[in-house]
C-alpha cells in the first residue's frame, strides 16, 4: 500500500545518502499532527476550536510498538482513556462468520470477561451509528435517539463515542468509549481527535495480520502444506518447557514411506511429490485438531498426539498405516504398479526423556525396526532401552 511504499523509499534514501531519519511511525505522527493543525486554520472545519494536544499527538506511534495485537491494542486503548478520562474504552472487532461486532480488547483490561456477551449484528445497526460506519468518521452517539438499544442495554450507557477503525477503505473494527460510571459528558470533537489514532491502529492491525500470515507460511512445508521441521521443533520445545503433567500420555510417531527412493528412480520426482502429498493429506484427514503433524524432511513425517496413551497411539498409527496402504493401492497404476506403504515408529513419553530429541530418536529407531520386520507396519519403542520393542498386530 501507499504508506508501505513511502516507508520503503525513505529507507532506501536513508541507506543511499547516509541520512538518519526518525522512524516511519514518528514521521507519520508528525505529518498527521501538522495536517490536523493546518485544517484548523480553516474556520469552516468542524470543531476547529479543539486543537490536537501535543500529548495526544505523541501517542500516535503507540499502535506500531509491536506485531501482536495483544501487545499494542491495550496500550492504544489506555492512551485514549488517559487522554479523555473515559471510564471504558473497548475495541470491537468483526466476527466474519456472522458479521457481528464483538469485544476483542478493553481498557481497563479487567472489563473484558464481562464483555464476552457483547455481540451486535452489523446489519441491524441503523441511524447515526450506521452513518458513522458508512462515512468512516468518528461520532458521538446519544441514547435519546432511541436506536441501537442493544448497545445501550448491553453496556448500560446513555451516550458513547464511536470511531471506526479503517484500513485500505475496509472496516476492521470500532473504538467505543463511554463514561458509564462518572456520567461525565462526552463531546463530538473527542471522536474527531481520536480518528488519527484509529487510523494508525487500523494500519497496525493490518500489518499484524500480514505478519501472522507470513509467519504461518514460513512454518509450512511448501509441497505438503504440513508444518516444517522448524515448526515441529518449536512446538516440541514448547511442550517440553511446560510442567511434566502436560506430557503425560503424549506420543510421537515417525512415519517413513517404504521404498521411496525406488519410486523416485522408477517413476520420476513428480511421482515422488505426488506420493508425499498423498501421505500428507491422509495424515491430516485422520488427525484431531488438538494433535500436531509435520514433515520432518524427505519422505519422513512426524505426528505428536496429546493424551493418547499406548492404546490410543497404536490405534491412530494403525489407521494411518492402513489408509496409506488403501490409497496407495488405488493409485498404483499411476506409479508403474509400485505399491505405496509406510513404516511407523512410536514413542510414548516417559520421565526419562529429558529432551524431545530423545523421543524422536526412539520413534525413529522403532520405525527402522518396522522396516527390518518387513515394512508396512507399526512398532512401539520401549519405555526403557532394555524393554523389547512392541509390534502392533
């Protein structure tokens, strides 16, 4: 977008000429402040007598102090609350499933649990609030208009400030503010003064969404769209950093496609890629949302089952193995009649495992034993090194 292009051009200019600029966020804050003050030189501009205070203009960079909404949104709402001494400031965001406003963040933050019941369908909004959303401008909404009863009933206020949060012309949310406890009057000019901060918040939310999308892409294997090795390690690191109780009945499975090199040599790399995608789709289709699957590398896949236990892990691995065998039989003509099967090794969590790599190694060794026993089977690693390996029926 335009702001990002300007940021990039300024960065290139700074690097080329060796000039030290303020940060893009600080420059935008200064430009916004200057523009607003220039408009107030025009007597026809509404609320020209209400200057943007230096303290408030200095807060325009707050939404850009982080890439996660949980870090910068509460601080932005706090800045609004402190500037006008509001009792409550809430960011309403849009639920895309039913096109309704819900309370995503609040200041004070302790209000949020009681606001979970808040849900307003956007297509039910009328009157001045609808105009506020359509015109993308901040407004003071009063209860005597006898509309938006759902807002007033749910929040118990007589009037409130409403400021749309917009990015690239699209409504992303609504900043709501009131004086529910003090009943101190609200003023229209306050809504107008909040708009620059709302614009910066919209930009920050947009960048946070882009960051989330790009981060997710970076965690995926491009061929199979499963999590990659880096994400697997990050996930397991998180599990092993938690108290041990979270790892009870946890299982790690190591899947390896049988005779994959021969498949590549005889049928070509495209056939090999097709086989990898088949395995990935099979694993995904049989995995619960609470569990984790990823491509470890080459023809190797890993799954992590939470609270599965030995019986549950063996049953899950057998379902995977049988479905891969069934699918492989169906598409065998595409692979010069070569069958596609998989060998699977399992490892159950035991306190003796001090690091997730030890569990992966145990599952890997069990997988190699499955291959030695004839492939296309599931083998459970021993809890302790001296215990015999268990083969599934």
